[in-house]
C-alpha cells in the first residue's frame, strides 16, 4: 500500500473543550480510516455534539488539531468556512431542506447556487440537468422537478446528503451525519442506511452519531466511544454482542424492560368515544388501569394530533372523554392537567422547554403549588426534590441551577419527562419520549413509565420507533389517516407487524 492509501482520512489530535469547570471533551485523539462508516457513540452528555460542533467550527475548541487531506488545522481557530473548505460536510437531525421546493432547488440552495446566465437569470435547464446528475451519482430515485416533500423521509435525507457532498469528488472529504434517523420510520431507516453503506463502499468516509444500536450493527465498520468527554475505546461493533456494546457506551449493563401487563379485566380508566380533532378521528379508545398502549403510524398519520387533542392543545370538534367513568372536558391544557393528564410533547424545544431557565425551574413548573406555603416559596425543598430527580432520572448536569440549554439534548429530554411523571398523573401522554436518549436512560424512562402506571394510571406512547413500542407496550394501536386501523395485542407484538400495518400492507384488523 502507498502512504496515501494508509493515511487516515481524518486524524483528531488532543481535542479539549471545557464549559466553566465542566470538561465536556477531554484530550480526545483518534484516527479514522478512509472509506469506512465510523459510529460516534456515547451516553447523553458524553461530548459527541460538542466534538462535532468543534469540527464544524461552530463551537470554539480550547485545544486540538485535525489532519485532513494533507493539511493540519487548529481547532481553536476553526470556522464553518474552513471546515467546509477542508471537506467536512454535515447533515444534522433537522435537515435544512425545504419540502415545498423542488429537488433541483434544494440541491442548488446553500452551495454554489443556481447556474446563472447574463443579467443574473437562473438557467433552469442547466440547474435541472445538474440536479439530475447529482441524483444519479448518489443513486437517489427522484426527479429534479418533484417537490422534495413528495419524497419519503429517507430520500429527503439522501437529497440533504447529496447536497452536502455535491462539491466533493468521489470519496473525498468526511460526511458527518448527526442522528439522521431520528423520527424516521423503520423502513425509511433501512433505505437511508443502505444508501450510507453504498457511499462508504464507493470510498466515502462517514461519521455517524446515533443512539440506535441496531444502526451501528447494520452499517458501522468502527465505533469511537466517548464517556464523560473521554475516548474510552475504539472497536469493531460486529465483533461485539449488543450487551457488550451497551456496557461500553454507558459503563454498565442495562436490564431489558418488559411490560408488566395491564390486564384487559382491570377497571377502565380512560374512555374516548368518537373523538374528532383536526386530522384525527373519529377515534375510540378504552384503556384499563396499568396499561401502556402504543400509538404507531407513519409521519402524518395523526399520532401527535391525537395526543395533543387529549391534552387540550388541539380542540376537539366532536366526541366524549371519560376518566374513571366521569365525563371530562379537555378544551385547554390547564383543564387537562387538572383532570390528571400529563403530556411530554415531541417538539421539546418549541412546546415544552424553558431553555434559559434552570433545570430546577423546568422540572418544578408542573408542581409549583407544592412549594407555596403560607405565602412563602419553599426554595430549599424545591432544590432538594430537584436533586433527587437528577438521580432518579440519571440526568447528567453539574448542578440543578444549570440552565436547561446547557444540558446535552438527551438530558433535556429526561428533565421534561421527569417534570411530568413527578405529578403522578392518571393519564400519561408521551410523544417520542426517548428521542435522543441513550440506551441506559431509555431503559430507565421505560421503567419509570411502567412504574407510573402500576398504581392504576394509564400511558399512551406515540413513537416512530416500532422496536420501542414492541418492547414496552401491552398493545399497540396503529393509526392511518387519523383513524385507528388496527390493534396488535401483546402476544403478537413485533416491530415488523407494526410497520406492515402502518404502511397498510396486509389485512386491516380493527379491534
Ligand atoms: N453551551 C453549553 N454550555 C454549558 N455546557 C454545555 C454546553 N453545551 C454542552 N455542554 C455540556 O457539555 C457536556 C457534553 O454535552 P454534549 O451535548 O456534547 O453531549 P452529547 O454526547 O452530544 O449528548 P446527547 O447524546 O444527549 O446529545 C455536557 O455535560 C453538557 O452539559
């Protein structure tokens, strides 16, 4: 082999970053072999995003260099422009693509731009031809004139990847995918991973940040493991069992959580009849004490709308809701909360978090009345409870006074789940509850949901992760176009079955 062939595609040397006294990334050094998929793994708060942001030049490193394509770059001096020039291409979870524009327009935006002629007029025929060439190069089945939003989720992400890589020669540079499959249904995940694998086989070096271990086993040649900001190991995942990998990531084994079995002969807690709200309905539901019921369905099937209408965010146009046999009117979140409903929304940043406020404040907004006594606010008690929640929910923070937005994404999610479960709700509504949450805390959250329902409550869990639903639910209801098209009981519950029903393959099985 020549020196060129042996040289790593990326060498990371001595990278460090502290936030105050918190060493988020501590002297991390590794090499990435070219043409491979490297998973960047670690528990919540282990430093993955901070490391990626330093490579992208959006977070200033304290120390460290990278070697790429024969040049050495200082990370404290990195900027987004330098990162792009060095061949580092990023595709984030929230793709910056535009569903209402065409594929060709999406491929032109943000890069070299549209080809222009005299007077700055856009040359559409050339833009289309170039888009067609890019689609072909990346093996994406789409037409340049198609609206991006008409494509499936996986192909939309592939367009974002093609856009990020379009100015690189075949196999040049590094493609960095930051949790690209969050909220993608299973079949779409498989399509996207196959495309990533194809790119690697053609020589592309890829860094994949993910919490989903099945993806690591499916596509990664190598895994870089971070714990508390330090590099703890580099392994070939295929040489490990799932449990070995979990232990390496979070430093301990994780117990599988199984449903405790809310029985159909237990008393009925929640009854919904003919609920119609926005894109949902009419929907009937009957939940028995102790049940965890999953809501599956493709993007746009109405999963989130159903939960939102049960929490009074989305006004119901028709229908009746009974809680413990008594009729309840849920026309506002305040009323829903009073009635004993709790809701962890999918979109934490917009709907749930107070990013600038402390962790304590974010966790106690749901129970503020507990801390008012005789005109005084019990600050010490609030703090003591917050400290306890940190332990119960394995939230990694320096202190409960930290602003929520200084926590890693997964830890913010745990804080919002803690906020709601601490109210001992009667009906727990969870929308994508383990989004961005690591394998350890995920099992912990499942366990807490189980525990929350054991005293006679019920939980409705909407998730795009059919494996998650199959693992934790007593039964799963599948939504299509706002209606329940099937119910899968525990003894027949597999992710495959959920996916098939969600896509409308096979029989409809309305219970
Ligand atoms: N802007 C910030 N201010 C203060 N501390 C921060 C900031 N960003 C990150 N941190 C801290 O740095 C550490 C690493 O966080 P980072 O977001 O890199 O973790 P992560 O591995 O990406 O986690 P997750 O899997 O939850 O996304 C955490 O302790 C976090 O609280």
